[in-house]
C-alpha cells in the first residue's frame, strides 16, 4: 500500500509540474492495477483535459460511468481540479469542447468562472445562463443533492443573477414582503452614529454567545470612530442579557422576533435586511459585517478609501460567481444612491427567500454580486469602490474570522427550522 501511495504522489507531482503527457502515462497503469482508487482517475482526467485531449477525456468519463456509474460527479471533480490547479485555459475550453449531455452543466459553470476571473462579466453571465437552463432541463431526476461536491456549484450558479433580473425586481412587492418580517426592537437606548459610520453585525443567539465578545473588544481598539451595532434574530434570555451588557458598554443593540423563514441563510442575510430598516434612523454610512470576526488593524484606511462612494466592497481572487464578492464587510453610503444600492441587495434577498436551505447558502453574496453587476450595467449613478484596489490590501489584513468550520457548522445545524 505504501508503494501505491508513493506512485500516486509521484503521478500527482508530475501533474502539478505541468507534464500532462507523463501524468497520463503514470495514471494508466495505476488504474489498471486497481481501478477503485480515486487519485489515478483524478490525475488521468485532469491531465487529459489540460492537454486538450477531449477524445481521451470522453473515453475516461465513459469508463468511469461503466465502472461506478458516477460520471457526472467524476467530471465535476475534474473541472474543479482544473480551477484549483490554476489551469484556467483548459477549464474554459471545457465549455466549448465538452458538450456531452448533462456534463455540459459543469462545463458551462467552470467556463463562466474563468470569464469572471478574466474580467469578462458578459461572457461569464452568458455561461451562467446556459448553466441555469441546463440545470432546469435536467430537473429533479439528476438529484443535485446537498451532500455532493456539485452542490457548491449548484448554489453559486443558480443564486447569482444578471442585471436584467435585478432591473426587473418588483420593488414595491418585495418591500412589502420585507416590511412584513419582524421589526428590530432596541435593547437599551437607541444609538446615534459615530463619525465613520455603523459596523452592523446580525446573527442568532448561538453566534452572539460564541463570537460577539471578540468583535466588541477589538472594535474598541481598532475602530473607535465607528458605532458597533449588534442585531440578534430570535434571542433567548441569555442573549438578551449579553446584549444588555454590551449596550451598557456603548454598543448599539437590537433584536428581532423569530419568523417562519428562519434557516442559516436568513441569519447570514439578516445584516442587510436590518440595515435597510435602520438606514433612516442612522443616516450615516452602514458597514454590514460578519459577527464572527476580530479586528486586527485600524479600519480608518478603509473609511478613507470608501469616502465618496455609494457602495464599497472587497473582491475575492478565487473562482465562483457568489464567492467573487465576499459579504464579510461592505459599506453603503447614506446618500440617496447608497440607500438605493442597499435596498437593491435587500430586495434581491427578498426575491429568493423561498429558496430552501442548503441551496440558499451564499444568498447574501449572490445578492451583493448581482447588485454590483446591476450597478455597472444599469445604474451607473451608483458609485462603486473595490476596497482592496483602493488600499492595496485584502480584508484579511484588517480582520480575521474566528472559530473553526466544524464549530460553525454545528451552530448552523442547530439553527435550522424545518420548512415544508
């Protein structure tokens, strides 16, 4: 077994080195000797795609289907592998050459991701339209299960929308829908804005107890010119007591009663929804952010960079249409156009509140990314600022996420309210 692992590691190193023909030659005997091991299949498929051998790739996919009946999942793993290895040319070529039934769903997705990374949003959204149509054509028979690798692509590719969708939002109807959600109620005295604006985090009781203390403490150090506002959806007595304690230390606090739409996605989106309702109260820049953060450096450079813009955001260098604009920290000006941008993000969220968990996960980022796309194409009066372009640093230079993935997954699992 040790020899087999060493041979697989050597073949993978050959693939990483860009010697794709040698990688194919290394993978083939490994597959013949034991076709049940996953790495030789992966190395073979990625290497064939990277060298543009789509005939060979189709043969490998067909062989995988005959052996295990999982060609769709296998092909998706190969496409993601191309992206993760930085083989973007090969990933883009899948969209033109791998038009093989429902496998083209993945081909369109990764091609769209490549176009996004290259800054060609028009071509990207053409691909995502094809992706959505292919998903719809497959219907439930394909079974895009929540526990498959493809589910990440499914969420990203179906939640994101082009500018036409955003332009066609029925804003009065969606405003009524959002207004029907429970209104925020103050804990302690209503707060006023500090000069730089409002850092606004929203969460459930579990996240508040797990993470808020670090955000409160580090905000005092690194963001003294900001007001920190904590909003909790469905608080228990312990959460209310904690919010009261924070409020006594100068933190603004509100709560929101439970509603029939609660799931982890709603909690993630809640900061934008409550920001919409508090915009008129504060009349100051609103900075929605994650609650599971601690600040590492002063936020003053970000405030200075965002000054004069209506919507400021960070841009992720990785792939995925919803991942492109992380919702970890954004800024909406108190101008008419800044409020319009915030209202658009909230209206987009309202338009997809019926999408069920976990397929709604990343809805907050889909709303932000779709709004930015709409601003660029349909609302140029809304001025945009990419913060890392302005300050030369990504958000991780200013803050870090607290807690591990397993801890957060456990907290999210406890939040899920069954929905029919």
